[in-house]
């Protein structure tokens, strides 16, 4: 979620974040130079004209927050991304960074974020109970809840368990914030359930009509809580249909440039050859240019890639010359493109924005004098 890049109070419900604000900032040389000057001075605590690793930490933390990462130190899976951002600034040497280096790397990172938002725009939704009331009182309520109940019903499950499971199957379209978020469960769902007086949540329930009645009470109670305590949700949707891969494959100049950039970072043996073990690493490096998600981000996509690798025997671990390595990569991309053209993969995600939009951290947010 790009919360720390967005000026406070500027977001309306349903507003699309597409990276254009970042492009405007970086694209205006005068404004961006002033922005860098201001942020550099803010970070340069000892005023020696350079930024140490410690002085860069707030910048790295803010970039991580803008990328939607958990706080540094709270998740080992994301901590390596913080290290990579820091290494971009220090070139992995843990040396001090000059103002020109800071400007260059910050520009690259922000433009990368803008490109990601252009490819996968984020819609900001304010879940305030209105849509949920409309859904509960609307014509599709019974049919949708009946379908959900059919899939989750069990004589061994308590009413509490069934309601939580049913809520997890609803989405922001029905006015339910993501219940995978513990804050939503603890501050919205559980208090709403407790406020439904006289309900025995521990009792098993296999009666559909009884479930309809109890679930409706909970849903309306949740709507009441959301009215007093709206939840801000960042919603994104994307369809991978192979068009991004096709654009890359049919632009030879861009393809060669992208391949060369990826291969520069891969280890070679003493004869300058590459192990096919690194094909997946190389593909991951190419993914942004090919309009593909990172490896591990979308399960259906990982299956497609696994099938393609199996089909062309790309996992045999043999060592090949650079031209052969590029040829196999091209073949992999072509196969992925054909698979996606035949069976596009659509994914959506919702995440709760816990800090206020325009948070206390202002590193990536230009001051009013910079935007004037």
C-alpha cells in the first residue's frame, strides 16, 4: 500500500493509485531536486554531507512501508527486501552515501514503484457498513449465504466457527473487510458477535434457516461497528494473459537489454557458462519487464511455470553457454505466453491500511514547499 506517498486527506473512496503522483515527483527535475535536498538534510543527522547506514535506515523503513512490507524485523520473509533496498544505496559496501548517489538510487526505486502501480493499480476503499447493509437486505443475500453454508456446514462445527468461516468467504464487494487481518477480527468481528445478545456461539448448528437468521444479526452488527469505525482497504486486481510477455518478446532491443541486465547478476563458471539451475532466478529478474508476478506470489502462476520447466526439461542442472541460456529463457517465456493466452490467470488482493493515510513518516511525501 502506497500510504506514505499520498498526501494526507487526498484520498476519496474508490480512488485509484496508479503511480502517476510518483512519476510527477520524479519527472519534475526542479521539484525532485528540492525533494532530495530536503530529505537528505533531514536524514543527515551529523551534517557531514553523507549518509551513513544508520542515517539511511529511516529511508529504507519508509520505502518498505510504501511497498506494503511488514515492519523491519517482524517478518524474516520480508527482511531480505529491506537489506536489498539498503544495498541499492550503499552498493553492498556499507559505506556512506553522497547526495548524488542518494538521488540516483531513490529515483530508481520510486520509478520502480510507479511502474509496479501502473501495472497493478491499487484502489482505496473505505468500508463503512453501507455496502454490507445493502448486501444483507438485497436480493442475492440468501442465495450467496446458502451456497456458502452448503460448503462449510458440519454437525461438528460451532455456530461461532461457521460464522467466522462464512465471513471469510465474503469480500469487499459485499462490504466485508478482509477477515484474514487479525485487527479486523479482534476489533470488528468478535465485538460485533458478542453484541448479539442471547446467542449460544458454542452450539453446533446444521439448520440452514437458523444460520441465515444468526448470520444476518452478526452482519448487521458488523455494519454498525463499521459505521463508527470504518476500515480502509487497499484493493488490487490483475489478470495475467500473456500480453506483457508478448510485448517483451516482440521488442528485440528491450529483450536483449533485459536479458543482459539479468545475466550480469548471475554466477558463471570459469568458462563463462551458466548452470540451468539459475533459469528460475533469471526468470524472476525478467518478471517485471514481462508483466509477470514474482515467483511465489501467485500459486496458479507458479504451477504454469513449473509445467513449462518440466515440458522443456529446464531443471536438469546442465551447464550451457550464454547464447543457449538466453535461447532457453526465450523458449520459457514463449511457452508461458501461450499458456496464459489460452488460460488467463486473474488474481485480486485486499489489505487493511492500519496507519492513517499520510502517516507520521514523511520521507516519501514532499512537503508543501516542494510541491508548490
